[in-house]
């Protein structure tokens, strides 16, 4: 946690610097942070994550993600890599939903994305992953945002290739506490995994987005996974904290 706040202070102090040198410093720092963290045995499962977003133009965005992850029966791993997002034009109904989002991605009806992830693990072969998919956003009553993410993960490791399809449905709404506006959410995500030939994992989430100035937001969440691909079935309870950085 101290690392995350130190990183925020470091980035804030360089407002006048160019964006790309600032991004290079960020990537170097989080790469070593996550690799060192993933090699440590943990009795309590806490998953740190840093997501950085750079808006290229009104329809294109570059993302970089670095996190510690454990999902769908995989071991605890670091996950590091970029994504490229393409957006259709904003939808008026979505622009009226006041969820903190400096890149305005939540105001777009449709987002297409493609990404690469490198997943080193201390005791398993390294996985290389291609991610492709789309996110559809819909405005509901009471300024609730419904997001439906459809994603394919294509995983390569020595002598093996697996794929999985995951569909995450999320409901989110901003609440007002004086002048502060957090955005709590609930979400569910089933996984279809090719190695088992069935829907082998279900993940349930509850969390909230906490804005921290114009360029930062924290996303704190609880996740429960029910994994039925292997016998016996496995239950995972996890807490996560994401630092979102908008460059």
C-alpha cells in the first residue's frame, strides 16, 4: 500500500513533464513490484493492480496493466502487458451517468479491445496471452450503468495451448457523500475453459471506485470464485485494490 501512495505522489510532482517519460518510469516500477510480490507465499490472498490509461484521440486509447492474479484454477501469477481500445461515438444517455472516468470510456456504447499479457509464475511455465473482446455499455433507470464485457483469452505455454471465454456483467452507480462521489458496483463473471470443455469457474465481485483527484482513482473489491474444473472443487476468497492512473 505504501508503494501505491508513493507512486501517486511521484506522478503528481511531475505534472509538467512529458507523458511518455512519466509512463516509462511507471512501467519500470510496477514491473519489479509485481514480479517480486508474485514470488512470495501468501496466506491471505490480496491482489494488487495498477492500470494506466493514455487517450490517443477521441476513439482510441492505450492501456497498460500490471497486477497479481489468481483465477480459474491458475496459480498466483504476475500479469503484465498493454492493450489497445477502440470506441464508437458517445451515447447521450451514457454521458448523463456521472461515474468518474477521465477517458470517457463509460460514455461509449461499444468498446473493442485487443491486448497482450505476459504471465510469469514462480513454480509454473510462463504463459503468454492474447486478449480480444468487446464491452457494451447501457444506461438503466436511476443512473445505473450496465456493462457487459465479452472476452477471449488465448494462452500459450511450452507444449500447450488453451483458450477460455469469459462474460462479465457489471452494475454500477455513483452515490453522493457531500461533495465526494464514489461508485459502488456488483458483478458476475462465468468462465468457459477449453481444457475442461465446460463452464468451469464463476466469479462474483462487490466493490467501489474511489476517485482521488483528476488523474487517479482506487478500485477496492471483494471477489469469490467457485472453481469446478478440477476435483475437488475449489473456493477462493480474494480482496483486491486497483490504482487507476489517467495520463
